[in-house]
C-alpha cells in the first residue's frame, strides 16, 4: 500500500502508540518511519454531515495543521544533529501523517557497558538537546 508516495513495508500498528498508528516505509530508495494520527479526521466522506458540521470539522483541521506545522518546524529548527528531523507532515485522504528517516536503534546494554566518560558525553548531548527544545518553548513529556 502507498501513502503519499511512501510504500509501506507492512500494516501500520497501534502497538505502544496511544492515539496513532505507525510503521515503516520506503520512498525514493530510502527508509522512513511513518506515523498516522487517528484524530482529527478530515471530512472527506461528508455526505452524512450538514454543511455547518463539515465546515466546523474543516476549520478544526486547519487549526490542527497550523499548530502541527509550527511545532514540527520548531523541532527541526532546534535540531543541530541530535534530534530526528520531521521529513514531512501531510494529509492523505482523511488522515494526517508525519515521516522521519528511519534510524537504527541501540540496545540499552550497549550503553550500559560503555566507560563512564562515554556515558557522561551521552548525558551532555541529551541535556543539550532537551535545553534546545525548552528554549524553543516546546513542552514534552
């Protein structure tokens, strides 16, 4: 299945994701992480809604799009190489998506076995990155 040119490697899953589905895809020979937000839902199939309901839903979606575009732009602007950059935020059909380049994860045991100097360096990089997000006014949990 293709979503906006991204060829999914399998079905999207909701495992450990809360209010979204996620998976992996390929586009132009590169691997991506893709996330589908379960809400809001753009009123593509609106034949059972009144014009007022459709416009209210579209207005809510426009507000969501503006908010998310700003958030993802701010995140990308904070990235000096330590944050995964948002490649695309888009609507496809009635759903919204983001994509990032797929990154290789590291097992925590690999970090656990590192010397203290390496662990301190990793902590400094993490703190530097979180400080950049805070300076940009991005609140996270």
